């Protein structure tokens, strides 16, 4: 919860922030709500093996002097890309440590006893420091995107809530967002006094005002994380993972947690315990904001997220008074076209209409960039405005609307063609959620059984589960309209089936399903495969 200022100078209102975590057998989805409005969505499949922050011991496969870069094998189908500028100034020291580690399999050298070598030449060549077949310690800087492999860095780092720990160097940097010179000096001196030898530290903005005990505790935690994982180097054969970043749920929470969160809702007991433990660590006394969701409705349906996803992720997004955006994703950039829709286009009101629609569009675009995690180059075609003052007003409003965006970004003023260009940090593929629904009854053939027979089919499936497979407790997920029909009346179809087959049947309305789609689940959320593979005739 935080105060947000409106356009009226003296008017403030409270914004309530919530985190909703949906854990499913195949993936984890994380939604951030502000006043029940969806502003961020992250999805991660359980089988994803390459995540930003993971550390690997890789093997150099090819040098590209023309690009001043190397391709490194880290186990991905496409070799990962490592540029000379991403080696880090202390790459020589890291390589010395790695060779010592690999040469003595019984004894792990202590980083504090390693001599820091001179930094590599900023304008040097990749062939001066790397050779084909050489083993290197690397960290994923960008996940695989489209046809590209992961982007790597050799400047390893371990991120915490308050600080970032970087081995193989001796510096202390303080976030520029901490404006107080006294506080910056206090934090710098404090970190210098508790920092282990041969480690650099970046002091994050969230450390402002924190006590030495809190910073020292996190420092020791990150150092232990380094020590516990670096010993794996001489136990594996390259390419292999050395350190895996914290589970996505906790990692996201680490980056975004602030006192504004009123509630964190989770529908899985294990993830609930992990998040609760983490909150108790970084914000003692606030762990009660983490709540285990046990309702029958899918958690995203319960908090109105499913409907927002279906309305916000299409090619066309309607946002205010009939105005709408058209969003196109290409390999090179994202293109957004702003349209006024059915708004008045009279010449006398054209300029006012344009600025009103554009201002509202800027707010929605800022939300869409966070929501879809769009990165790289974004080009926005706003409605043309004749007044220079209005173009400047739009530029300033866009910058203000994107102020809460955690990704690094740069906004350019409108060009003479009325285009605004934005660059936004891209570390993982843009979120692309398909909102159209395939027909579950005809499998795309265009022909289906009579819909009036759906309930007969459902009853047949229930009978099969109970009598043939001896399953007595399960839930039937249906589109909300169909579920309402099945639940309708005192002697509803649901109660007819419960009396006839099993009292362990539950009928759950599920907004993620299309109209005649249905799914059966056991009480551990495992789906029964009850669909018929058929050619409709």
C-alpha cells in the first residue's frame, strides 16, 4: 500500500499492492496487482533450465575476432554469446582462481588468499584472453530469446535484498538513487568494515537506513552461497551448472518487495512456506502477509486475473472511451499504434481529442510494457498533435508513467513524424499469451457434436472415472456459464451425479476454459486425460 498523487495538487489516494502466485504442475505464474489491476505477470515452466543469474562452468567453442566475442558451450542447444566487454575487468584473477581450483581436486583455494591481478585492457581483443577449449566461469545475463542462445557475463554476482556481492575485486559502490551524501558515506564506510577480502559490493537502494546487523547478516548469507557453490567446480565436467538462481517466485519477490505489499497469496503449501520464510528473513514481523489460498476456484479466477489476462494480451487492447492500441511484435522491435476509435474527430476538437487519447495511451502503454515484459526497441505511433507544447506534455507524462518500471529504459521525445522511441532492458523473452481459444470439441475441424449432448458426455466421463478407474474424489472444471447450468436448481445435474456416482465430485467454474471445454483433476491438481481423440463426422 502506498500513496499516489493525482493530477490535483492536494489530492492523494491509496494504492493497494498484492502478489498472487499460481503454482501448477507444469508452470508457476506470478501476478502483481495494484488496486486489483494487473500490472505485471511472470510465467515460468518447471522445465526451464536457463535463468538469469545461473552460473555455469562452460567451454569456449569458437572465437569471433570480428565481433570481439566468443561462443561458449553451457549445455544449451545454441552456444551462448560472451562479448569481450562482458568478461569483467578482473577476468585474469578469476581464471587464475579457476586453474588453481581445477588443478587441486582435494583442496579448495580460499578467495581471500588469491592475489588480485591487474585488470584486463578495456580495448583488448578476445583472442588475447581466451582460447578454444578453455574452461570459463560464466553467468546467464540474458535468457535464450527466439533463435539466439543465452547472453553471458564472466563478472559473477550474487544478488540479495540490500546488497550485490561480486567476487574477484575490491570495490564498494552505492546506488545513485540514494541522494543523501551522509547516508551514502555511512553505507560505504559500514560495508568497507564488514566486507570480506577480494569481494566487491554494490549497495542497493533498499539498504537506505538499514542497520549494520541486517547488512552483515545478508553479507554472510551471500558469501556462504558463493562458498557452497564454488566447490562444485572440481566435481563436475564442463559444461555444467554451478549455481542456480533462487526459485523464480522468491527471486521476483527479492527484487520487488517493499512495504507497499498488503498481501501475498499462494495456492501451494511448499511455495507458501518458501515465501513465508523469505519474508520473515527480509522483513521480520511481516510474514503474516503471506497467505495460503485454499479456495475451490482457481486462484487467478478468484482474484479476477484470468479475465484481465484475456483482455490485455491480445493484438488489440481497448483502454478508454473506445480508444485502443494495436501491438505488433517483430524480431527487431515492438510497434504500438494508438487509435482514437469512435472518439470525436471534429476539427475544432481534434487537438484536444489527440492529447486526451495520447495521455491515456501513455498510461496503458507503460502498463503493457511491464505486463508483457517487452524489451529492446519499442516504437509508438501516437495520434498527430500540432502543438509543440502538447508533444512535450506527452513526453513528460510518458516518463512519469514509466517511473515505477524496474527495468532500465530510455525515452526519446516525439520525432517530427509523431513517433516516440523507447529502449527497455530485455533479459528474457517478451510475455506472449495467446488469448484466442481453439475449439475443444471439434479440434479445429469446424464440425462438432451437438452441444446439447455435452452433459451426457460429462456423465459418461464421471461414470468411467468412478466405476472403471475407481476414482471417488475429483473435481470437474467447466466454463463458468456451463458450470452455472450444471449447478442450476434445487435438484441440479451436479447433485444428480453426486447421488448416482460419488459424493466426492466437485464442480468448479474455470475462466481459463473455452465454452464447451472441460477438465477433470484429482485433489493434488493432477489432470485426468479424459479427452477423446476423434475425427468428427
